[in-house]
C-alpha cells in the first residue's frame, strides 16, 4: 500500500502570469521546488549547449538561427519548452516519456498503475498526479485539484489525446516529502490542501454560480461536460460510450483562440 506523502496534503499552484510550466513541474513533484528563475537558468543552459553543438558540427547556417541570442527554450513572454521541463524533472531523477512511445505502452493500457502525467496543448501545461493512491488533476487554471476516479482517468487521457494534447508519462522515484518549511513553501501561488479542502473549494465555486474551473470556454476541460454526473452514473455508462461522449464534448472545447495568452512556436512551449 502506498504510504501517505506530505502528511496527506496536496500541493497545488494556481495560475500566475504565464508560469504554468513552473506550476506543472511543482505539482508533479508536490512542492515548490522550482521557480521561474530556475527554469530560465535551465533554458539558458540548453540554449548554450544547442548553439555549441551547431557550431562544432557546422550544421546548416550556424551563424544564423541557433547562433543568435534568441532562446529556443524560453520566449520573452516566459514560455518554456518541453526540454526545460524534462531537465527540471531530471534533477530529481525522473524521466519524461511521450505516452505514445513504445516504452510507455503499459501506461497506455493501464494508466492507473503509473504515478504522473504532464499534458500540453498550445500555450498551457498541467499535471495529472496520483497522491496517496488517488488521482488528481492539478491544472493551475483550477482553484483546487480535481479528483479523478481510476475509471475516469483512462477515458480522460484518451479524450485529451483525441483533442490534440501532447501527453508525457513521468516515471522514477518521486519525492515523498517537501523539504521546505511551511513559511518557505509560500511562493504567492502555492497552497497546501487536504482532499476535503479541494472538494469544499470546488463546491463553493459552484454554489456561487461560478465554474469551479477558472478557465476560459476555449480552454474547457472534458471533465466539465460530466461534472454533474455522480460516480455511479459514470460507472453505469459503457466505457466506449463514455469515451465517445467525452471526445464529442471536446469538439467545441479545444483551444483554438490564437490570442489566448501567447502564440506558441513550432517547438512545444508553455505559458
């Protein structure tokens, strides 16, 4: 049985500016381990290594694109590339693996046996993490983590893939305790919550007539479509029918607004 980490508390970060890469990494690690300055330093190091390789290998126009001072791993708006997130998690000896790669095939069949996923589309990153045996969506656009049943997890990941999200599996020895004190853990957007706190916060938003998901309509998640259904009702639906229904709900919810936050270059970058 999985031991309780961080005293049973969940670490969540709410969206600050365009720092969803920071929020994503920290919620995977379950603590405020990285700041935007840490990720910027990793991006700078990656840029330096890339330029050095291009120049040494005399590949293409070495004096052009890669030799320029423009970063390929972080934009002026603070958008970080997938390579930066990979480097950050490698610090903790964690691997980031594309879910569609052969090595991740077991996770495609039984995702509930894994511990974490990170998801990306256009200008947004978020994590899905198993804490104390339960799955939660740690999207920084939500006011609190959203519980995901094991049954729903597979359908949710399938619906994200169908909507064009890039999904990465995270494997390795995750930290079980945040080494920082509660005072040091306060970074302005991080918070420690019990599972009961999460339910209360999400319900409070609904009771006020607000969406529990602080996200624009063009960034609506597939779980919104089924927020009013109980666990029993979801379980009563055939698995394939559920997946089809979620996929259909995404037709109008996939991010398509080119002006929502910032434009993303051809490499995957984050807000």
